[in-house]
């Protein structure tokens, strides 16, 4: 299994943004396969919706580095690792601006970008960017339309429900051909159908030390996605999953390694990454945990 890690973007780790480059460089030297960012904007005082089914939002989200700047920093100091987002909340951004940012990072990294997109869950974050949350699904679909055109056509032109791109010459294209792989998050049937129609794969989650059932977490959802992809005339075997392992503060290296092993052996997951936001208080501790996880999981 290829194993990556989240960049030090949130919480205590984010209080030292000058350490992002060191983490990226040393994680690559340790053997990490990929480095990842997420997308959090704010932590409302009185949240309408909590995080991951809770009533509250973790205090770690009160400090958040910009995902594009963080990925660009990692791109500049690494040579091999893939650079992913899990996830960029696509409806927050005008698609032309998002396309420019993603294309720049892909070009800077010589084609190492993995684009993970989603819609988010916080009404307050949508309020802050002045985007109606009720439109998030349609806006994500339209964003995918613009990204496809931006990456594969020249001139680029789009006239949609929410955005317009007048016919324009866009000479900067991704280094990855025909475009960076696009993965989508989400856990409802609508999201699965969108993956089947529009994406290269899906982004499941595991939260050790809680129960992890590879069948329920990965196998059955991917079977549903692949069946839908076949109905759409796509090759179901071409779609895969990249697993996010999001350990809580009580998880151990053994807990994490067990999830990774079961995901590979029982669900056929070939690529996963671990977010150390709740386990590491500084970059040195994060790097030590990364080394221990790689050693214990026997990453190849």
C-alpha cells in the first residue's frame, strides 16, 4: 500500500507555517507516497452543524492554513510525492479561479497533483463566502464542467447557471495528461452517482480506534459506484478509492496500522493517507509518528 500524510495545516501544527516545507521534505525522505491538505475556513462560535455528527467543531479548526499555498509550498520542496486535496470545498470558489490555482500547483509539481473535491458541511462557512449552501451540488457539477474545459480545451468557454467564462485563451495546461485525477468525497447516493459519472475515484474515511468494517466503509460503496459507472458507459475498473485515516487523540500507531492493513487486505485499497491533526503537537512529533506508521505498516 502507498501511504501518505496530511500536511501540518490545522491546529497546533499550523501555528508554525514555516515548518510546512520541512515536514514535506522530510516526509518524502521517510518514504511517504503523498501529502495532503483539507479546506476549513472558520470555526463558528455557535455552529448550526457540528463536525462528523457531533454538536461541536474541533478547536483544531480555529487555525487553518490556506490549502493552495500549503500545497504549493510542498510542491516546491519535493520531487516524488503526489500532492492531494481531501477535500477542497469546490462550491466556495469561482471555477476559473479554482482552475488557475489547481493548474498552477500541478504544473509546479510536474504533474503530481491529485484533485479531491467536495461540498463541505458548515452553513456558516457558506455564509462567509456568500454562496447559498442549497446550491452546493449543482455548483460542484458546474465546477467540474469548467475544470474539464479549462484543462482540455483552448479557447475555453462556459455559460452555466452560476458562472460564465467568456471564450478565452488559456495556454497553461496541467502537466498531468489529459488532466489531474479528480476524486470526490461524499457518503450519500447522490454523491456516489456523481463519482460514477464524473470522477476517477472516491474518498472514503476511517476513524481509528473506532470500529472499521472494510466492507461497509469501502467495498459496498465502491461496488455501488462501479455499478453506476458501468451504467454510464464508463469502465468500472478504472475507478478507485483513496482512504483518509483520521485517527482521534486516543489512537495508537498500532490502531492506525491495523486499519491500513485491513483496508488493503479486505478492501483492496492501494493508497491511503493519515491525518495527524489530533495526535501531533509539533512537526517533530508528526514526523516521528509518520516514521513509526510507515515502519509498522510496511509501506511499499
